[in-house]
C-alpha cells in the first residue's frame, strides 16, 4: 500500500497518549488518512507519530475497515515505488490483487501473509477484487537496517496455521510466539501475529525481554497489562518484559495485531513511500521514480503510475525511536 497523501509529512503525529492512562503501557491514538481518489478509502494510522517513530523495525501501521466497497470504491492504488523497507499485508476480510515489478502476481487474503521487500527499489499496485464487499485489514512497513537497505527486491507468501492459546488463538506470520515460528525471512528479529480472544479471556504470553511490543486493537474491550487500549489504538510496551498479559473484558470476541522487535537504533528519513538515511537519499529516490529508472515496471495494471508529490521546501531530518 502506498502512503498516498498528496503532501506527505516527513513524520506527522497522531493524538497523544492520554495523561490518565497508566504509565506501564503507552497508548498511541490513530489519525485518519485518505488513500486518495474521489471516494477516498480512509485508513487509521498509528505509526509513525512524533512521539514514537518505531516499534522494533516496525515503522508504519495503517488499519482500515470494515470498509463497504460499494460506498468507497474499495482499494485501487496505482503502481508506486518503495525503497529501504518491507511491506507486510494482512487482511481480516476481502481480497486484494497484488502486482509488482519483480513479476509477482498474487492475492492478499484473510489469514495469509504477503511480504514484499523493496530494498534498492520496487514498484507495485494493489486493487481490491470485484468479489470483495467488505475490506478490512492492516498494512505494515518494516525498516531495513543500513547494511540491507539496498538489498534485492523480493516477494514472499505464507499461510500460518492457527495456534491454540488459553482463551483464544494466534496466527504467527513473522517471528516466534508460543511455540510457533514463521519461516518468512526478515532482516532484523521481528514478531508479527494476529490474536483472537474469546469473551472474558485472559491470556499471558511469554515474550522476548529484548523486544519492545505494540498491540494494535481491531475489535474488543481490551487490557494490555493493566491499561485499556481501545479499538484502533496501539498499546506500546517497552523492553524488559518476559510476559505480556492480554484481557478481553467485553461480551464479544477481541482481535489484535501483536508486533515486536528489538529497539531499532538507526535514525531514518521516511517520506512518501521511501525510507532513507538522509534528505539526499529521498531526493535521489524521487528523481529515479519520476525518471522511470531503478524501480522497474508493473505489468497488468490498467492505468498510469502514481506521480511522486513535491518535496517540502526544508530538508528532511532523520528521526529515531523515542528514548
């Protein structure tokens, strides 16, 4: 998915964590962002924010739906570029057709992971399929570390099996959790999983104390530790925990996305669909996209590629994780 804001910020903050919340879990609220077009599909963005750019190497989190495509037109994102990152597509409902300049032609379906590596440069398109009536899911980005940020483009697909939990189940799409390990290759240690909790369930998961974690709530009345995290909010837990307790206090099922990784100690510049280490990196990437070099071509999409927005008048500044 593209960050298709016509004037994308270098980093733009959402709401601040509420002062009354307990300090052990920081709560990040989302801001609404249109994906573009006359009937723009809107997404809720919890990363990046001014207060927190990264959770591990996770640097971007969009949460969308349930979206009635009859009213919005669904998703139709024309070919656009990426550098210095991996994209993680995960759906709860609907179906998206993916095409990229590697030659991949695949579908994003509920419970199935599509991971695309941009590295030195890739382009792709994403279109919800005609049979999709409700589109609902998350789009996540992972920053590549300096030594791998120019790696070759790649595409991986994985269908994780459901893993029973006390009071629910998990689908581990990246990393390891509760005895399940994803085979998908990443360039830093990562955790990514969908969790569902039955009404009234309390689940305590062993986690890596070297990781920081984020819990993005899709549905349910959820406590992360002792902190309430509302739907569309993201609860952040700092490194040092050996376990993470999740509680569903509501009468219906809860669904969460659990993210994690060791703190990413490099500063990055993140603008539009590019991740670099300097303003000059972004300028070069934009020029290469507009000149038709480096990113390859997407075949099979009926339409023109997205043009890059204009760069801001002031230099983009690197930012790192909150300390």
